């Protein structure tokens, strides 16, 4: 009986999150939509899960007319990665495998959605982006918001278009991270045995990334950045992704050092938030990450004093 009421609670949570689409809460709630579906797939049989999904989507379709069918289609973007993660959780796969599986599912769906939208509806993404940014700046101006250092719309479109691959990857990693981290904790709280990743303090990226970074940095300096150049597109996005990777490595060292010093966990968590929000901290953290990968920094700081 307790499991039944728990499942009903997650069905209600999924329903509330989907019903928030088209409201002001959507930018916040969409980060968490996949989580109830992960928990439901992991804890229920496939038949019971499908019955719950059918009930949720039917209610969403009926209550959100005339956009009900659109929201049902959008919900598949969250349900499919949730099924992938839930399946891997059920199979007791390592936490890293669950995270990668869900992240790849989000990324592949995003690419398919962009491709199908462009092909079926003849939508030019560059034109759409230009119109959206133009309307956004006009709305901001009408509201009296002053943005003196805001680049022109053409410059913003060029910047986003050049970095679109890395932005798509970043979005998929964000969704995969939120969904995995919260789903695993919620499943554990329910008494479900699932595998977890290694603690952040033990993360170590391959040293070969340093060579990729060096090559990308040199190529970015010496190659003429021609608009529309495929090689430039690859180099710019590789450079951006590697910089994020080194920031992650720096955050890992931060947690390692905090644990070594016996600091409270709240301190490295707070510093990580600063790294995410403030670019100067990102530069410092990236530098620490590069040093941590290139040299035995952890052994040096943890070596007993003579």
C-alpha cells in the first residue's frame, strides 16, 4: 500500500510539472520534469509505468487545450531520457553509465528535434534566433531596461551560431546532471538500491586532454577565423568544451583539498557556486584544474611535512 501511494505521489508530481508548461514557472520547472519519470520507471514494472504515463499524458492533453497535444509531444523529450536512466538504474549499472546514458539521450533528442523542425517546417534557425533576440531587446527597451554593453543582434546571432554545438552539449549535460543527481538521491531515500558515482574529490580527467587543449589553443591563434568555416567551428567548440572540462577538474581538486583539510562540505559547495556564477573564479578554477592534471598536485599538498 505504501508503494502504491508513493507511486501516486510521483504521478501527481509529474502531472504538476507538465501542467506548468506555458506558465511563468516553466523556465524553472522544466529542469525537473524528467525526475518523477525516472523514479517511476525504476520502482514500477514496465506495464505499470506505461499505465501511469498514459494517464498523465491524457490528463495533460485534456487540461491544456488548445496546446495539449504540443505539451504531450514536448513531454517525450523528458520521458525518453528518464526511461534510459531508469533502465540503467534497474540494471544496477555504475552511476557514471547512468549519467552518460541520460545525457546522450537528451543530446540526441535535441539534435533530432532541431533537424526535424528545420526539415518539416522549413524553419531557418538563424532567422528565428535573429527575430527572437530582436523582440527580446525591443521588449527590454519598452520596459525601460538599459543594456549599454549589449552586443548587436547580428553579433549575438553569430556568437551563438558559432558555439551552438558546445551550447547543445552544455544543455544536455545540465539536464543529465540535474536528473541523475536528484533521481539517485530520491531513489536512495525510498530505500531503492542504486549505484552512485565516485565522490567529486576522486574525479580525474585523462591527461591527454591537455594535449587536445594545447592544439586547440594554437590553432585558434594561428588559423584565420573565416565565417562559416567548418574547421573554425570545430576548434572554437573544442576549445570551449575543454575549458569547461578543466573547470570541472579544478572543482574536483577543491573538494579533494577541502576533505584533506577537514573543512565542512558547505565550503567547497559554496565556492563551486561562485565558480559557476562569476567568470573570474572560473579562470582561477580552470588554472587549478590544468595544474592538477599536468602535475602531481594532490600528492604534493597531501605529502606529510618533514
